[in-house]
């Protein structure tokens, strides 16, 4: 090997050593563990509900507001069983209702027949109120204010939500008049036209009325939804009425009451009392 080749070889070795010694090793990649994520719970705003008790704040006739009659509070309670009931200022009422979205349909109200001459204007106001309630087609609820509208969007009634209170049976306070009753044979018998058989459910759990000849008093206990039980025995006066079929009808009618397990109000304002198998026993009108 000549001297020039040796010099070149030594120089190459020196450069290689310098390059290797100055090279910085690449950092190793450390796997990153992702932080666990916690899903935020979805909070769904609670929709205002129609059920509950409302007090009438304003009533409109032909699209115009009318002055409310003082000392004649009008209330309405919407139950979750499809019944609306309350006081129309003078008389108690009950009707069926159906809701779909913001649409509402109210059936024909069954109404007590008391005559109220005081305060002045209460009967006229009651007539307008019940007519507007039946005409309601749409509703809105805004900050505990309920508004009913007719088909054209005209405001009919405006309510404010009342404080929570124990609601009574929707059929209370209305004198119901017998139309049909079920005989032991299973046939439905129309009420004797020479008599008037009535039933009045009180808010205090009492049931009273006329059985066609004698007055009767009893008690009832409301259950869940539309269930009801009527006490036994029944306290009855002891008159005898000689009209055709009067006493037979009275005996059959009173014997049915302890078998009642359900009540039903229809969209045309009819009240049915039914037994445990939901067979209609008694039919009333108002």
C-alpha cells in the first residue's frame, strides 16, 4: 500500500467515527393512552302538562273579552283518565276529552241543573263558558297559563294553573237521573216513566238520591283510575208506592249498587256504572 492510499484510508475512518459520534438517536414513540370520556347526560325539558286543576282567568264571547262575574269562580280539572270536570260558576260539570299534540276535543258536558240567580250574570256566564269549552280545538300552555282556541285560532278561554289540591271524583255534584238498569235476567230495563231515580255523588264520599219511591243514603270509595266501590247496606226510607212496577224497580236498582266496580262517562255526557267484568249495570243522564 503506497503512502497516499494509507492517508486516504485513515481519513475515511476518522470521518466515520466523527459522524457516528455526533448522531443523536431518534426518540422512541411512547403510545398515548386516551383519556376516558364521560358522556354528558341529555336533559330533556319537561313538557307542560294539561292534567291538573286550572282556574278561569278570562272568557271571550265572539272573540271579545267579557267581564268575569265576581264570586263565581270557574274551575276545570283534567284527569289522566280522559275526564275534565269542575265548577262552571253555578253548576258542576263533567265531560270527556281527547288530546293529540296541541289539539283537543271535549265531549258534551253533563251538568247539574241548579238555578243560580246570584251573583247577577252567573247563569249567562256559565252558558258561555260551557259552550266555549265544547268548542275548543287547540290549546297552548305557557308559564302555567292555559289558553283554548277555536278552529279559526280565536281565543275562547284563558286559565291559570291552580295550586295542587286533592281532586274529588269527576262525577260528584251532578244529580244523575236513571235511564236504564240491568235486570237479573241480563236484560236492560228502561226506567219507569212515572218515577225519577237519581244518584248524587258528594265530594265527602256520600251517595244519595231517590230510588223512585224512597230516599236512600250510602257511601262510596273512589279507587285508582275509574274504579269505585259503593257501600252495603244502603239506608232507605220505608214508604210504599203503589204505582205499577215502582217498588220492583226500586228493589232491583238498589240491589245493583253494591256490585258497582267502575264508572264511565261517555262523550255524550252519559254515566255508566259497571261491575267487575265491566258489564254495564246502570245508565244515567244528567
